């Protein structure tokens, strides 16, 4: 059974909630339903689960309900377990098919406070825009992502003491124990191929079969493309969204990795396809990293919404989309292949899963900085990602650190190396992104 960090968030909600339901959202296939089922089994004597796609009758009954009593009556009519106050979790899944339940949940938790309610679904960033009223104060939420690298290591039986060593090495800016370093570097290279989609991870851990892995990954990619056809409006819009999604690997393979809107249709401008890009990001299947005018705090004020890199939500899916030859090249450890897009994708999704909003910066005077993040005390930290052996070449990073107006104290290079500290730059093994977030950066003196 896969361990997920989101379980602790659900346990905290159960222990500290007042009258709040919980909304678990995230892209399709990231493990939301399995997480809630596991949580229910561990913490309640009874769990009622209603899936609004599988159970259309229950959906229609709740849609027709006029008040909290009617909604609860409908739930009780389709319950698959006993409803006992103080002992029961009510889990309403695939709520994008029954959008009014989000509005009605306020009245449910008010009227039936003896029960705990969890809502979940996919494409909520797309579908919940049309909900009449999201009940502020009555609905907590967490967003799930594919397994991050630490969760992937847990799936591979890596013990907690291993990441204790990584965190200690990071805090002290010393090399990671050599055995730990070699183990995690190998797993990170594997993670670039497998990614973090739970079914794909479980299958690969059990079988170590690349062909079987690719079948799982391709099924998820196909399902995402089907979702575009099902939930996006209009034939032309569906075609454009699919085109953008399919172009992610090719665009990331470009030298500057910025998504060029003209690749969608000759001569196209961002304003024409803005909604299509937003559909993919709202659905959680693509991760945008926006450019900023200058790398100064606060980064959000310098964001340029029409310039961005578009990453896949899972590096394993990106590798699958790149084709089997890339997988074979990685397994043969070819050194003449550019893996930069895969490394950057893994770093982007890791930072986002840790609650970081990454940006990037590029101008003619400085060059390009792969990522920028803000520490919790308002310091901008530049991050360079290097997939090759020449990781100590970073002229853009040097120029940015030498610009007093930017206020950058130190820079980070994530690379195929153990920890090294040189003047104002920390060279970290790329897997160490697993312990990097807005708080840990501050704790390490940045």
C-alpha cells in the first residue's frame, strides 16, 4: 500500500475541524479515491461512498433535493453501509457530475454535524467555476498530486532514516552519505521514467516491467485526452486543447523551453488561446511556470502571464509521451542525450507539490534562470537544474547573484553531484529537491 503525505492532512482535518467538510481535488488518477477509502477504513466504523458518475440515480436524487433533509435522505437511500452519528464518514466522489453538492454541503454539515463529509473529484478547477456558491468557512480543501520523490522512495521500501540523512546533510551543507547518495540518485533516475502516478508506481514496483508501465501511463494520457473531448466545449476548442497538450514534450525540448503559442496554429497569439491553456492547468494535467520581468520579491507582481513554460503534471507521463527511445537511452545511461526537460519537469512538479509557486526569469543582459522561488521570509532563491556533467557552468546565475538590486543571497544548482558549497552557490544532488520548500530554505540560512 502506498504511503501518501496527504493522509496526515486528512488526519489533521478530522482532529481539528469544527463544521467543515473536506474537498480533495487534483488531476485524474493521482490517488484521491484510494486515499479517502484508506482514511475511512482506518478512522471510522462506517464509510458511505457514493460515486456520482457510477450512480446516476443518487446524483439525480441529490440534484432534485431542496434542503439539507432532502439531501441526507437521498444519501441514506443509496448508502452502502450503516449511517451512525459519530461513527460514519460520508464520501461523495466524482462531484464534478453533481456540482450543486458543493453549494449544499454547508447545509449538510450544519444540520448533520455528527457525520464527517469528504468530497472529491477530477477536473474541479474546470467544473467548479460554474458552481453558484462555494461555502466559505464550511469547506476545507487539499490538492493531491502524483507521488513526489520521497513518496516514490517509500514505495521502494526506503526507510525514514535515509531521508533523515538527506535533511541533515542539507542543513549542514555537507555531502550525503555515499551509500545513501548512490541509492537515491539511482531511484531518481528511475523516477524520471516511472513518475508518480499511483497505479503506474505500484505496477512497476511489483513487476519492474517497462512495457507494462508504459501501458498504464498511456492509458492515463488517453484518459486525459478523452476528458478534453468530454468536458471542453466545442470541436475547435477540443482540438486546440489537445494540440497544446500533445505539444508539451516538443516545446520543453526547445533550448529555452518556453511554450510558443505559434506552434498551435501558424501566427497564433496567446490571447486567442488563453482559455485553452487555462483549461489544461485548471484540470491539473499541465503545470505552468510563468516568466517574471525581474527576479525580485514579490515575484507575483512581476509575472508575465503570456510567457511561460508548460510542464506535464507527471514526469513519467512526459517520458512516456517522448517515446520508448528516450526510455532506452536513459536505461543505457547515454551521456549525449539532452535530459534537461525531464529533470526540469521533475523539479517543477516537486516544488509545486511542496506548496511552492515557481517562476523563471530571462532577459538579454542576464540570461535565463531555470526557476525562482520565494522563501517564507521574502528572499528570492534562484535554482538552476543541470542534467549533465558541466553543472558548474552557470553564467546567468552568476550574473544574477552579482546584481545588487535583485537582493539574492545565495543560489542553488541541482545536479548530478553530491553536496558542494562554493562561495554563494550550493551545489545539491538533484534528488535533494525532495526536501526543498519555502520553510526549509529559510532554516538553512538563506
